[in-house]
C-alpha cells in the first residue's frame, strides 16, 4: 500500500511554523495532484497548500487551529485508493512531544481543569499542548497573557510555560485565577495617571498595557477580530512602542507628472498591456532619494545600525476584506520605470486575489502608503518595523498657485500633493528625515515632461 507523507513546506526565510486554518479535504476524499488540500496561516500571509500526490486522503495529523512546524507531516495520502491510515515514521522528538501531550491531556481530565480558549486575551494563539499544561496547573488566561513568549510573534511555548511554572512554584503558594483577576482590578486605578501598570509574571510590553473596559450598549454589534487584523493591531502597537515617531510634511507640484502620464498612458497600455499609474513614478523618485540618503534605508538592532545594501520598496495595499498587507518590490533600484510599473501591478493583483506568496511580503527596507487613494490629503503613517521610515502619498489636487516667470509672477492652476514622511527619531534626525522627503519632492517637480518610455 503506497502512502505519501504530505509535509509542511518551507514558506520563506523567517517562517518556521504555520497554523492550520482550514482543511479543504476530509479523510476519505479523493485528491488530485496540485489540488488545494489545506489552508495555513503564518505571521506573514495566508496560503493554500496543494497536494503533492494524487490519491485518497487517509489521515490528517493536525486539526484546525493547531500549529505545525516546517517539515512536519500534516497528512497522509494513499496513492492506491486504500483508505486505511498508516502512522508516519516519527522522529524521537516528535514521539516525545506526542507522549507529553497525551500524558498532560490525561492529567487534565483527571484534575478537572477548566478549558481555555485557543487565543489568549492579547490575541496570540495558544497551542493545544500549552493549553493542556495550563489546565493541569490551574493557570488562568490572565497569567498566560502575562508570560513573555519566546515563540513566533511572542507566542507562549511549552518551554515558556514550564519555566513560568517553576518560577511560580518557587514563590510558595499558587494564586488561583480569581485572586489574579482581583489583583488586576485593584491595580487599575494606578493607570489613571497615564503610567502603564506592570503585571507580575511577565515582561512583554503588550501584557503591561492596560486596555480600557468597554461597555456594550443595547443595539451594539460585537465583531470578533480576524487573525490578520489581530496581527496588524499587534504590529502597529509594537511599532509605536518601539520607535519615537516624527513626521515631516512637504507639498510637491506634480503638474508635469500628471500631464506626462495623461499623454503616455494609452501608449504604455498598448505596448505593455499594463496600466500606467502614478505609483511607479513616485516610487522611482523615492528610490533616487534613498540613493542620495542611504541612512534612510537602515534597520536598528539594539545599538547596531544595519545599513541595507538592497533597496526593497514595500507598498501598503488594502485587501477586499479591509485588512492591510505590504507586498515588496525587490531591488527596485535596478528597475526602470516600466519594470517598476509591472511589479506594482502584478503585486497589487496578487494581493486582491489573495495569491501573494510569503516571499512577496518579506525583505522590505522602506515602505510607501498611498492615502490619496481614499481622498486623504495627508497622513501620519506608522513605521513598518524593522524599517525606520515610511512615506504617505496624499491625494493630487488642482490648486491655485503663484507661478514665477522671467516676466513676473502670476496665479495659475497646478496639480499639487502632500508627502508625509514618518521616521524613527532614534536613528533618523529631523535634518535627515526632512531633507529626504524634500529630495523626493524635488525629483517629482523636476520630472521631464518630454521623457520617452
């Protein structure tokens, strides 16, 4: 009986695990080669994994919402139509982990521990093994929230919770959940002076921030955050906590660009089969400015400044769901305007169709967000960590302006827009941040109206 092991593939440099979000096939179903088998989610992107063999799905080794490591066997497919499952060969470490899970689960049943939700109070996924250990030890969700996780995205691992249990035990008696909750309520007044209260048992800043208690009024609708929105919220809070944000604003006259694009867009579409939008023109100017001011293209790790060799421009893109994702144009400095335009269009289409690959959203060194798409004239964007700066493009508007000529000044109608540049004041001072955005505006204003494609 031929059995094929379907393993969780590598999905990018920094991706080591994924959460099973939905099985597209059930045990006993026939599966074709390359047919979508399962949906998985990483901290980067959601993906459908195709089957590597044709046959019958005979075993699922991970259930929905469980976390698998890259290389783990997640399913077994029989290629001869036999539906009898065969246990895969397990590595010693995997066998030990399964044994731990079984023994802990049995202990929970005997101890009568209360079931815990799969997501903690701060939205992080809790694996079945960690939940089992917590139930056995009568560890409340409040305590889990206070543990500083070392897993992907701050997730609490088995090692983290066992270490917490050891520390907890060293303190003498174990505080029941009711006492922990009462202590949290009693500490709430201390936050009224603007200082974040410190929660005992963990150092994660997210667990030290006390959110307000919201009263639900009659007629209000309660909507649960989806997984991506939780990740976005966590990333934004982390960025504002880590980086002191400063924003500089510059107004740019883009009349030449508007007139040139109006003249060239039909020719470009006929020749390249692509739309010519303003975005690649703006990105070309940003890349030139980064070459002039390379210290914008850096990251900060502790006290070390990492100066990036590549210029990889991320473009914040709104998804149909209302969420946000940032696909990356790799090595944008090596592309001409046509190449940038094609990359922008390709990534935008992939984002709308939910077909971005993990590598499409990795490796960005600088980010651009177009708030003008929504009719906004300017914005104060939040830095996309671990980058140190982000540029918001405002709406292009017709404005009356003073035009200087050798024969005198006069009032004319010009196309203008605001550029809003947010940067990390730990490494980018006002001088550098301001000069950079001014240089971007200069390149836009000096655009050659007679330029050929």
